[in-house]
C-alpha cells in the first residue's frame, strides 16, 4: 500500500522557536495533502488543506501566519509552526490523497508530537 | 452543523470475541472512512466506503446511507487489534474529513 512518511516523529523545542514538520508521499503523487492537529483525548481537527503549487486553505480559527504550509512538489508538504508556544504542544498529523492508482484513498503519516517548553 | 457520533466510547473484549463499533452521522456524505489509531498516534486507513459493505481480513465495514449509519466489525478479535477506531466522513461535495471522537478498543488475551 501507499506510504506517507512524516518527520520528525517527536520534537521538543523552546518557546519562541520555529519547528518544521515534513510530510512525504513515498510512492505516489499527492496534489492535495491535509494537516490535522489532535489534542489529548480529543478528535483530530483539520487545520489546513495543502495544494501543490498554490496557497494552502486554512480552517477557521487557524492562524496562517503561525502555521506556514508549503507544498512545493507533488510528494512533499511542510508545516512550520512559527514562534511556538506551549499551547501549540500537540500531535500533528498529515494525510495525502492519492491521485493515481489508489483512486482517491487517503493515507496518513505517523504523526509528529510537538512539545513546546 | 456536521456531526458524527461513535459508540461505544470504550470497549473491552476478550480475545476471540466479535466486536462491533457504530457510527452515526447527520448530513449527506460523499464517503465514510474507518481509521485505526495506534497508541503511538499513527493512523491507518482501514476502509473508505460510500455504500454497501467491504471486507478485509477479519474486518468488515458496512454503511446504510438512508439511515446515515455505519458499523465496523472485527471477527475473532486479537490483542493486537487494541487501538482507537475512528469514523470520519467527507460531507457531500467536500474533500475535508469530519472525525468522530473514536472508540478505544482493548482486547485482553
């Protein structure tokens, strides 16, 4: 099956620093990738939809200047948490929609646990 | 308002038991997904369905569009099935997913 690789799986950073999380589709092209956030014991919440070659679409309440998304190629999208604060500590996970042989199925990365001190 | 309700929230079973997890939603959908989230957080997509029934190994997913209800069944459950199972749907005409809160399944040996 298709694989989505997400890196890093865990990151601890100091308040005020920026953290970049990568999401790669390893064996398929993904024109659309999705970024989600999950707080402990809560549902996944969509943060933004990332489209290759264009600006991301952010959900209501998600600050686009704080959560920078870049989808520069058909296999890579990045999420940068800028000037991170402790309240940004969460589990971030991406998914990619396959456009070729997997006919629109969604594949998820392993997630990245961010802890901001 | 898009809503999805899962039941039960928590489920404990003995190895070998037949498991059913239910999902109800309130709007028209284009597809419904069943996902498995492991303790480490990683998510695996189990099924994507828009009608009828799908089977993969010991897992079976059904959906009734008229009743806006889907079920995930696990036959001959095993401790390795222990995980959180999440129902998610794409509202009609949208690519976005709306997620349920998940059902935490624990299968004891």
